C-alpha cells in the first residue's frame, strides 16, 4: 500500500481539488443561508460544519442543520412562506465559487484529470489492477488526516 500511495501522489490529480470544492461550496451555501430566515423567523445559520481552512474539508465536511425548519429559505423579514433566499442559493450552481469556476465545472475538471491519469495506472498496475488502484486511492483520500 505504501508503494501505491507514492505512485498515487504522482499519478492522480491533486486531491486538494476536492478540499477546495467542499470548502468553497460549503462556505458559499453557509454565507447565503446566513442572509435568510428560517421557518421560525430566526436568522439562518451554517448549513455545513467546515474546518477553518480548506485543507481537509472534503473529508471533514458535515451537516450542521438536522432540522429542516432551520434552513433559511426565506429572505430576512419576508415571512416563512417566502423562498427568495432559497432561489438565490440555487443560483450558486451557476456562479464561479469553486476555484474560480462553477461547482459543476470544477468537479468535471477534477474527474477529467482523474480519467486522464488512468492510462498511467494501467502501465503501473496492469489493466486488471486499475479498479483496485482507483478504489485504493479513494480510500486513501477519504481516510487521510487533514494537512
């Protein structure tokens, strides 16, 4: 596994990209939710628990809201039946918030870079070993300690 780990860091795209995506998107959602009010009229709070920096965000991000009534769908002061803040939050998907591009484009670039790295894995591990190598890399990424 140690040899694979060294090879994965050479062959796979930077997994810091996943940290960037999780942190940037989570921060944008949290910031937008804070601008609204929830079903009880209270100011919105964080939707996601995030680390203080983007390092390790992909492996540590978690939901901060467990009660859907705490989701701030309404614009502040517009009453609980309003969904203006939710509509604004949905527009985050078309904004350049993840590494200077939209979340979908950012993730697509990461997946594309991962796909491009597969031929290198085939050379190192043989075609039959590629699925295992990708699974091992995913486990290393998700189980790694934050930097």
